[in-house]
């Protein structure tokens, strides 16, 4: 990814390490704080907060000071960080033994392996709740709208995880297959897309929609639609990488999808078929990003969103 993306990530990391760390350290017992910060500050791509800041028209400052932001910048970084809080909470819970049962996350032990299961559950709960404190503090019209967007999309993410686990465990998918047997493959693809639209795309949709609200759009539907497509592409690439990369490259356990019999783009289309589908969706989204509306006087987010789209499609981890 190019330097401009790294600049956004640098600013996000500084905000997480600075004002957000201070806020977390004012809440709850030290052991809870440690578990929360362990996952929140473990690195990662920071895709969701970066997307929100890009869509908002924010330009990374060269000498960024997270403690010297004006009111608009404070709101933008609080809302962007709320997205990362929701994302990190979902990863903590996804890794639990009762869910995806993964011991590795971002190249280090999962939260429940580093601490214990109940501490991980409560760390996720804390991050989930903290997100809405960030969007609703000093709430104006944009804050109210973004709190609503975040809550809707976070609930959809939970529904998607439920669908994903139901399909993986077999009973839900078997019932659908029995009813739609003549069109089993197409039904599986529809089910897969419905899972991806909720589990992964919902929060990427939220990132673009919340950024558009911060940019000043009352109608953010074009950004939300682009976010849905981008989220689908992102998850398809994730499925592809799980099949084709190793654990050290991914920073999480590779090959789990195939081992557990999970429904993925690769299990339906094969490696080459999945690659072709990813390329087709990538090209369609290139056209879509150039039609996004931009408010007068706001930095045009289209070039950076196009760069991010290309990165999503060709990333290797």
C-alpha cells in the first residue's frame, strides 16, 4: 500500500495510543483495561477507521498531534475509532472456543489465550459499549446519524456471524439444501453472499456511510452501496488467502476454512474460479467509486478510495 495509506494509519494509531488509551485507562479495573488494550493496540490494517476518514475528506496532517485536534477533527477521529472498537470486539469474540476457536490473531495469541475466556468476553463487551460512547459524546446531528448507522451495521454483523456459524455447523445449510435441491449451487452462493453482506460488509458499509455523513451528506446511500460491494470483495479475498497463504503471512491460522468445511468462495468456485470472481467485482467497483458524490470544498476521496480498492483486491495478507 502507498505512502498516503500509511499516513492515515499513522494518524489512527496515534489517536488510539493517545486519547483513546487515556479514556480506556479511566474505566474499570486495570486487568480489564489490559485485556482491552491488548487487542485494540495489537496492530492490524485499520481499514475501517481509515475508510471513514477518507470518505470524510480528511487529509492526514504531517505533524499529527491527537491531543491538538479541532472540534471537527475530534469528532472524525472519535467516530473512526468507534468503528475499530467494534471490529476489535468482534475479533475477540470470533476467536473464542465456542465460535471460530482460533488461538492466533494478528500474529500473537488470541485474547482468550493471552488472558482467559471470561476476560476476553468482557473485553469485547467493553469495546462494543465504548464505541457508542465515542459516537454519542457531544452529539450533534452527524453524531446521532452515525450512532444509528453504527448500531444498525453492528447488529447486522452479529446476524452474519450467526448465519456463518449456523452454516458451518451444518443444520441451517442442510435445511436450505433440502428445500432448494435443484438449485443447490446457486443457493449456496446466495447464502454465502448474505453471510458476507452481514458479517463483513456491514461494518465496511458503516465506515463509508459514517465518513459520508462527516463529509456533510444527508443522503449517504451511494457511499453505503460502495461499502457493501467493497466489503464483499474484502471477504472474498480473505477466503482466497485462507486457502492460498500460510499462517505466518496471514497473522492468523491459515487453512481453517477448508478444515472446518466452511462455506467460502473457494469451496464453491475453486481457487481459479474464486480468483476470476474477485477480478470481476474489482472492475465493477472501479466504475462505482468514480460516481461517488463529493461536497464542494471537501478533499475528493475518490482517488484514495480507488487506491484502497486496488489494495483490497491484490493484498496478500
